[in-house]
């Protein structure tokens, strides 16, 4: 069986393009509205929080490196 052909397919493509453009536009508007609600830090907060993050990352890296070296030394003692 074959279905009858109609000219609705091109209209669906055009309407889907329009709907897609509307969705993109609504997304951008919603994103802009949300960004207006964000509480942005001032320079002092930004600096102090950046320093805190750098210090914590440095401590974490040092801790991971020391544990890794310890297990490397231990493995060398056991298997070396």
C-alpha cells in the first residue's frame, strides 16, 4: 500500500526551522536574563578567592605528589 502524497512536508520543514529559530532566540533571552541575576564579585573578593583557590590547588598537588612518591618508594623497596 502506498500513502497519498501531500504538500505538507515542505511546510513542516519551514515551520520546524521557524520553531528552531524561536527556541534559539528564547534560549538566548533566558540566558541573558539569568546572567543579570548573578551576583558578580568585586575586585577584592575575586582576588582573595583566587588566591585561596591557588593555595588549595597547590596543597592538593603537593599531597598527591608526596603520596605518589611514597608509594613509588615503597614499591621499589618491595620489588626492587
